[in-house]
């Protein structure tokens, strides 16, 4: 068995597994394989995720302008409040833990 060291030098001495007094030991040369370059294929999904991540760096997490508009409308009493829609969302939120536990 040939053991290759960590360096680029090769150990060309081969020890026979079973030796007999009349058997000649032949040196074998280790064949070096061509160096293969590593490659990475990035999927379309990964590219889209990267694109979205980069876009999120430049986009603020909170739209301050919209928040200020809603605050102003609430103070003036002009913000439309749909009590029925709020009630539906509240019921939906209450049912959510039950539906997720199944």
C-alpha cells in the first residue's frame, strides 16, 4: 500500500502484503491525476434570494411616510376603520393556534 504524504512528493516504495524469499518486489509509480477545478452552480432560486436580500439592504424596514400619513388620518378622524374586517381578523387569529396544532 502506498501512503502519500501531505506534500506533493510521492512515496514510490511498495511493501508486499505477503512476502516470500524468492519474490521480487517491484517499484510502482503512483499516477498523478490532473487537477480538477472546483465549480459551483447557483440555482435560480438562490439568485432570487440573493437579489431580494441585496434589495432589502437599501429599502427601509418601515415606510415612515406611510406611518405618518396613518397617524395624521387617525388624529383627524379620517382614517377608515372597518369594524367587521377587524372582527374577522381577530377571529382568524384566535383560530390559528387550533389549526396549527393539527
